[in-house]
């Protein structure tokens, strides 16, 4: 049993505040060698904050920090690195302009005796390491050109193969599809068996139970439970996280559910007819009716990101057309699409939010022209934002705070909030619940259903089967840019979906 | 959405990460230029008895006016994280154009096209707006980085200037321009009033209009602006045109102020205008700053240029000193960005 071994890392009575917000209150946390330690908790519970303390990002806090039984005081991320601690941050922190290989080796490129970088060796080793994770990417391509999921994998690869003794993964799987998660887990197990201590944060409770040896639950800045993974259950963890009576929240969709019959009496809001785009999309056709949620499922790289961008006028298809309310539409810009009544939430938070601006400006940006043609009306903006912040339970409930100071999951809610003040005709959601805790997820499901019942057409694109299954009334499956299967009015389950993809 | 009930709210959070330290750090980009201004003013006031006089304050205001008018438009451009290197050349060609369309004295040897004053002004304004539109087209439609596009425009505008005056000097501009550029009302030069009004207008647009908000948002995160359904190209195109028109107005009044229109007359205004905006603390990365910063930046440059003339130092050394102060401002500008990012910690 690993418990008998001396802890690698021991945090005692950690308290950390940001101004008046206390993110952590007297938290103890221990990681032993050869242990995967799962960490769960609702959005804003303080998980990332604790990890940033361990990784030397936050240096001002109270409490004791012991490494191998000796107290340490990191002054920077570099100190933590030198002590063998490496972290994959919740927000992607890759260098988009460097090559894949450079990103894998960021900070410790192989050099020869003269200190010159050995490019060939670096490319070869990078390719090898990536293959271990099942990644097939050209080591010399520019990282920023790859899809976000692949970028996330490459960032993970960098940390996993950095030789660190303590590895922190803050929601590493949020952009990954099941086969990649599978490969990541087997790599993690290998590292654990070599004695590495691993901290794994996720809102997928099943993943936590599957991969962890030990599980800790945070709530509102406190540690409220620590247990062996084998001795607890999903229901128990969810109850600890957010309270009683919410354990039915996360259906795991292992059994069949039946999709409703399509609302054929309702008008078609958007129709795609034979959309093709370079190598990404091949003659994709579908229609969405008012009051219907269409799920589009597929693995990473199946073309759904491109499809979503065509719907919002960010990309133009090579051939094929898009009809909005029966009218042929050629969007020249995203502004055209917005005016046509289309709302869009992309899969990457960084791309849709203004981190240096207060929450209310983030919420109001897409409806300023509806408030007043020329002038700003800050009071109206604030009122609208407050209503959304309340409806979506965004914490802290302060519309003046800079968005960048919110926790990851709360930022995600703001991204959704900005389209809700003026309900659109068509709502296109890419990965709408990525990074949200179980409670927030069920809130989003409720909101999407409500919008649907008001007659809004919704398209949900995701690489997570659960997301699609929890939201969609009808599902199409994309594979290498082609529609390979449609589920309508019939039985569907996670397995059937995965099989089709 | 019931799960909020199970989440006890922590004690009422403050508006921002509190404490005076973080506040200072996050406001660094506004505070540093202001302190610089106070320091320079105090220094020159002590070093030279002729500096801190009412007359000299008027001098400084007049000296920064043309730069100020040009810097209004440039502020918009830099807030969008773009740059306009053609401002001085466009100012020059607009000033020359307005003279070109005005009847010159017989000894001026330019094949010009005299017409009524208002027509001359409108044509000159149309010219600068057109050049701005070409900048906008290159930047947004073709996709040429503004740095390169406006570098080319700098040359094009200089070329047009050269063809219009062919090495000669013109002196006459329409009477209203002459008035605005070179006379005073109640002891205050018109050009100072025009500059103040334009700065005020720029500030109002940036602070109170939807367009102004869009400028900040596009500068803050262009990708996010696009995904929010803003017409980013239209906004970028507009700021390039605004910049060119402000330059054109600065150019016309400048010609009246100097009393002549000729090639290369505005060359120093390129660096001065950029310096004013950046020294004032508007972020080169976009999205932070504003006209208030530009005004402080203008005064820093104005006090520096004017003050150095009041103290007894080598005039070649003055050039070096200006360069060093500009470098210091750039360092602060770039660091302010990082400090702000860290202020929350
Ligand atoms: N730099 C900061 N300044 C001010 N407040 C902050 C800062 N970083 C985090 N917070 C606040 O601290 C609290 C905890 O945030 P943290 O990011 O640790 O949550 P989390 O558990 O990782 O949540 P999520 O699941 O949404 O990622 C939140 O209320 C957040 O708004
Ligand atoms: Mg987090």
C-alpha cells in the first residue's frame, strides 16, 4: 500500500486570499509517490488556486509547504520546476508560434556540446514521445495551426515527459475525445508505477474514479472529504461537492435512451446543403427546426469545428450553401451571421472572452447595438449582466470584476451568458459545458431546454458523448468530414454513438 | 437553478482585488506618465526662470497642437493594436493639397488649380480620407499588416506631395484655415482650441459611444471580438480612415501655422505623434489607454522639447535625451502590461 510511504508533497493549513476573496481556507493536501490523486470540486472551489501554489505561480499564501518532508519556499515557477514539479494548466499555455517539437521540449531543448539546438534529434524524439500518447502530428508544423484538442495533448506530452516527480494536470481532458483520454490514462498509470506523484483535476467524476487512487473533494475553499477511490462512489462524491439530492444529475448514458420524434410541424430555421471545405468537410447536409436541439458528435478533427465556423460566418464553404429561414445566405463576416440571428460559443474560452475587461462588458458586447445605436448605456448593460450572472449562478456575483479573475468554469458561463440577453434564432454551442462542474452542467442543460422550448433552434457540437446525449433531441455523427449516421426518434446510448464515430 | 442554495457565498467580495499595492500596479500605465510630467515640469521650473511663465505655457500649448490633432486619430489606431506610419506624410500631402487648390501669389511657380476656399478644403479632406481608405483596404481586405501598408502609404503620400509642389513652396491657404492655424481669439491661439476640441471629441467617442467600446474590445482580443459578432474589419478600417482625416486636419492647420507648404515639412511629426500616444501609456498591445493618456503624453513631450530650449545644454545632446526618455517610456509601457497581469496575485 502506498500509504505507508513518506509523502512526496505535504501542504498544511494553506490559506490564500485575493484581496477580499478567500480562495482557500486552511487546506491540507498530501501526495505520495506512486499515487494518482484525484481532485474534484465545484467551479471556483479553489482547485486551480491550490495547484498554482504547488507549481510556484502564487507565492504569497499562509501555511506550510513540505517537499520530501522539508519545508520549501518557492519564489517562482522556475523554483518549482527545479524541485521536480510540472503542471498542465487549465488554460492552454502553449507557444502557438513555435513548432510542435519546440513546444514538447520547451525550456529543455537537446543541445550539442556547443549549446546549439539539435533540431533533428529534437524532432525525432518529439515524434517518438507523441506517438506514445497516440499523437500523429508533424513535429515541425506550427503548433497554433493545429486543432485545440491536439494542442492540449501536446502540452500534456511536454509535462508528462519532462521527468518531473510531481505532475499536476488541471482539467487535462476537457478537449480530448475518448480514445485520447484512454491513451492518456495508460501513460499516467505507467508514470505512477514508476513512482511519480500525480494530481488529476476533472469535472468528469467517472474519469476521476477510474484513474485515481485517492480522491479529495473541495468545496468553497475548504477540503471537505478525502477517501480512497475504491471506497467511494459517484453519488457520494457529487453529494460532497454540491450537496444532497443532486446525485441523479450525471447520467452516464450507458443504457439506451429514446430520442423524441423530430418536430416536423415547426419551421426549418437553418438548413445546410452540401457544405464542403477543403479536406475538412465533405457535402455535409442537415436541417434544424425551431424548438429542436441538434447534436453534432464526432472525434477531434472530424470537421465539426470548421462546420461551426461556417455556420457563424467565420469560414466560407468551398461549395454548398446555407439557408437561414429559407433564405440563401452568404455571410461575409461574423457580424452578418449575428445580424441574421445566429449566436455562437466557440470551444476555446480564450477566443471568446475579454480577460482584461469587467464581466459586464463581456456579457453586453453582442447586444450593444440593441441597447442603443450610437451611445453606450452602462446602467442598462450592468442590469442585463446582473440578471445573467444571477441566472447562471456565476461566482463571485460581481459584474465589475475583471473576467480574468473568475475561475475557469465561471468564465465558461459568461461565454454563454453573453448570448442570452437577446435570444437568437439559432444558437451554435461548441463544447458548451467544458470545464463546468456537475451542478453548472445541469443548469446549462436546463437553460438550453428552456431556450429550445421558446422556439430557438440549437446546435450543440461536442467531442464528449455525454454532452451531446444530455442536450440533443437528434444527433448526427461526423467522421472525417462526412455525416456517417443520424439518430432521430430512436434509441441511443454512449456505446452506439462511439460505435458510429 | 437550485444548486446555488447549497453554496454559501463567501463574505461580500470587493470590486477588485483590493489593497493599495495591486491598485498601484494595475494603474501603473496611468500613473507613470503623470509622475514623469510632474517631475519634468518641476525640474525645468527650477532649472530655468523663464520656463514657468504664463507666456511659456501658451508656447507649449501651441507647440503641441499639431501633434495633438494628429495623435487623436493615432490613439484610435494604437488602441486597436495597429500602427499608422503614414500620418506625417498624409498631413503633409493634405496641407500641400489645400494650398494647391488655392490661388497663390504670382511669384509662386506652381501649376496649381485655384478654386473657392471651401472647395479646396473639401478636396483636401477627401484626399486624406481616400488615402486612409486605401490604408484600410490594404489592411482589412488584402490583409497587409498595418506596419507595412502604412509604410507604403508614407511613400505614396510623399510622392503625391512631391508631384504637387515639384520642389517649390506655396504660401497661401484658404482664409479660414489661415485664421484657425495662425491667429488667436482672446489671446488663445485658434489652433490650441481646435486641438482641444478634437481631443475632447475623440475622448467622447472612445468613452461614450458603441464604436468606442468596439475599438477597445477589438484591441483587447480581436478573436473574441470576431466571435462576438462584431465587424472587426469595419472597425479596423474606420480607425485607419479616422487617423488619416485627423492627420489631414493637422496638416492643413500646420501649413497655416508654419506659413508655408512644402515637401518634408511634417517629417518630425511621425515620431512625435507616436511618442505622445505611447509615452502617455496607451498600450502598444491594444485595448488599454485612451485620449487622457495621449494628453499627458503630449504634455510630457511638449514640456521636454520646450524645457530643453530653456536650459543651457548642447543641442545635439538634446536629441539624445529625447531618445532616452522615449526609451524609458516604452519600457514602462511594456512592463505596465505585465504588472497588470500580475497585479491580481
Ligand atoms: N487572480 C485572482 N484574483 C482574484 N480572485 C481569484 C484569482 N484567481 C482565482 N480567484 C478566485 O478564487 C476562487 C477559486 O478559483 P479557482 O480558479 O481556484 O477555482 P477552481 O476550483 O479551479 O474552479 P474551476 O473548476 O471553475 O476551474 C474563485 O472565486 C476565483 O474567482
Ligand atoms: Mg480551475
